[in-house]
């Protein structure tokens, strides 16, 4: 008999206090520990949960941290102590002074860094603060093949399809998503799940115009769990990755998809 393909996902919908990294980290850790105690195998925090989103470039530069900085080190210990995977958004500094990425760290249940996703599509004034990433990674883990993208990345259909073609079975989307775009939040997460026949997990924040509504969606575009628009909470759902295979056998989108018709030559107009 093969190993179980079931595990429990938790999305932490929390509000961050701008620039108060210590408070934000302590509260995030409390949420992660609570989720782990309730059986979560993997916990996703929002975009830029560590710093807060609504900061100017100078403020972000002051508190951005490298991939081996304090925040990541603290989360590694929490992950190891609680035997839980953690995904969380932060402003990532690098060796080149002044260069910064809007990133999401991915840590496994042994406290090891599995990967680090850098947001590719920057929204509005984010372009004045961050450098763009250039990859849509999929990580092969004992839980399954896991993709991560950040907020506006999910507004484009291609990134999720790229991840599907790389083997993703579940995609996490840490975000700061506004009420003005609330309809798109639901369409993008449900449509991305259906068109690629995998699970999507959108983790949003609240306050400052954010619409909350963190949600976990099945490969059939069914919402399995959804948070309120205006309060901090953790939502949970059991995930069975065998449903990815089941959905793809019933709805043959990926079997029928013709990648070669989307080559650069095929896309040329005459």
C-alpha cells in the first residue's frame, strides 16, 4: 500500500502592524503553534506579514532581512519544534545594498529552508520598492509537489499553468489583497484550481483595505474553507492529493493541453 496523500493545511489570516517586526513575528509564531497543535501539517502566513505591506521603500530597506536572517531563523526553530511546514512573506534583502525582493520563505518540518519564492509580478508602487523575481518554483516534498506564488502573480493564468506543468499539486498564494479586487480574488483562486486541477490556498490579511477571505480551494474549484473579511482567524482543510489525479482523469485539461502551440514562434502575429 502506498503512502497517504492526505495532510492538513492551515491559512493564517492575520493583521500586521507596520514596521513592528518583533510583534508581527511573535503573533505569527503564536498562530503557527496553534495551527500545529490543531493538526496542521503546513501553515501559510500572508504576504509581507513580517514587515507589514503599506510601507515606503526607505522603511522597508531598514527592516528587510536576508534569507538567513532573524525571521527565518526563528521560523526554522518553530517549524522544527512543532514538526510543521511554514510559508511566510517578508521583505528580502540581498548583498547588493538597496536591492530588495518581495519574497516568501518555505521551511520544512525539520526546520530546513526548502526554498524562497520572489514575487515576479509587482503591483503598482511595489515596482518602486522591490526588484522582480523571475521564477515560479515548484518544490518536491514528502507531502507532495508544492508551488508558491505571491498575490498579483495569481492574476495571470500562465504562472499557475507553468507550475502545473512542473508537477505542482497544490499552490500557496500569500497575499495582501484589497476589497476593490475582492471578486478577482475568488475568481483567480477558484479558476486557477479548476483550470490546472490542483489545490490552491490563498492567505490574505485584514485591515488597511484588505478583503480577508483567505480560502482553500479543491481541484474542482470547490471552496473547502474560507475566512471572514474582517477578522483574524486560522482556516483549515484536509487535503487529499489523490483528488488531483482523480480530477485530472475526469477533466482532461492537462492531457489535452498543447504546450507547443504556445511557443514564441507560435505566438508571433503576422
